[in-house]
């Protein structure tokens, strides 16, 4: 009977194994392992400031409304909340500058419920970063990832304390990298933010943006456009945040790397005039005498395309590359001169108090 059925219905014969449909590929059904790895290192930050340090303290109507407030309303005006990230077991915590700005008292609450007074080590308003120090045993430091390798579409998790409700995790993707968010309520110096659609609400500031394995990619900061576009939020890349932290600990201030050049973005007209195939890179317009670039042999008119392995597509990428460097580090600079690709090495330094520059066409 079986043979007869196969004769009548040949399609019932067993199909060869190689004709099976390809397996369905999907992402993980849970990110709990990533959360379990990262969440213990994310803390709640509570700060209290005198009313004279309130952002509206200089407003002419501030005293009028202050006198009409109840004691509870005044108490709430003095409080600010945010998040932070434990970055090493010695007790250093990264958070946003605007979370602790003007604070007279800062307290940190860990994910396990422990509390500690925090000391402000240093802060920088331009980077919107601050470093706190807490003294507690058995601290869990976050594992740091590589934000330079983050790609648009990568899954990310934002961990923080939105609206003071307690530690919360939101999920999204990397929406863009190297984003310029000047005038979006954050530091104007850095223009290399990670953009994400993971929800970052008030209270999330200073918290962690982690990859799908729980590794730190960035420090969450204010959403763009004063919170009017909740699906667009930003994080300061972890490598830049850690460099700022080290500067604040070691020097008490941020010490950006300096090569001693001035540069201009390439446009199609300039690229054609230099016989370049693309507009990737920046053209050196001035060299500071005896600066690192001058000592490395660079000249006005050279087109820098890479610093180390980082492509310098425009001035923003150049600033971002320099933001992670410290004085004394040696970098490899790839540049084009007279149509020929060349490389040189330069020792990064700190910007001197006075500089003498050579403009394009000189020396």
C-alpha cells in the first residue's frame, strides 16, 4: 500500500536532508545576563543644594515664588536625582555634571540597598561629567566595552533611576554614532555622542548605556531638545568619559590632547584642488611652531586622514580622536601630501600658554 501511495503521490517521498529550510535566526529572548552583569554597578545619586544655587536663583521673580512655597515644596526644590556608574572597585563613580551641579551634599544608593556619602573628586561642565568617590567594601565595578566598535543597529540597554522610581532598564538600539548635539542641553565641547532610542528620562542622567553583553558603552546624558523627543537620547562614549575621569583624578581638570594644528573640513572644491578622490580628511591650515605636529614634519596643506586607526572624516572626528588622548602619548598620523599618502608619529602634548603658528603657505 505504501508503495502504491508513493507512486500516486510522489511528493510524499522523504526529502533529502539538504533541502530542509534554513534555521530561523533571531536575537536572544532575554537580556537578563547582561542586566545581571551591569546593574550592580549602576547607582542612584541624590544631591542636595542650597536654594541660592538653584538654576532659577537669579531670576527676578524667584524670591517672590520662594516666599509663597511651603516647606515641603522648598525641600523638593533643593533636591536633585540622577544615576551613576561604579567604574572601579576603589569606589570611583562617574555621573553627569548637571546631576551634582551646585550640590552641598551628595549621597549614593547602591543596587543592593547600601548607602554612602559621596565626595566630589572633580567635574567638567563642557563634557557634562563628574567623578564621585565612595568608601564601601565589596563594590562591583562595571565591565567596559569598546564604543568605537559600536554600530548602528546594535542592541543597547539603558540602566538608571528615572523619575526616582528605582533602578530601571530600558532597551533600544544604537541609532547613530559620532553625533553632534551641540545646543541640546549638554556639554558643547564634545561632538561625538552615541545616539540611542532607549528611553532616557529625568533621573537616568549619569547612568549606564551597555551593550547586549552588559559592557559599558557610554554614560547617559540629557535627552535632546529638552526631553521633547523621548526617542532620541544620547550617551557620552565610555572611552572619553574614562579619560576625563583620569584627568580629573590626576590633575583636577580635563587636559585635552593637543597636536598644534588648525584644520578645515574638506569640501568637493578643495578636494579637487588637491587632486583628492574624496572629501574624507581635514586639511591643515596652520601649524604651531615647535608643536607636536611641527616636530613630526607636518606642514600647512597636508590632508590628515587618520589618527592612529581612527578615520578623520571631518573636524568632529578629529576632536573626538584627540579627546581620548593624554599628553605624552605617541600617535601615528596618516596624511596626504602632493597626492602621496604618508605617515608620521607625533607626541601629544598639552596646549601651551602662548603659541606661535605658521599659516598655510609659510615655511
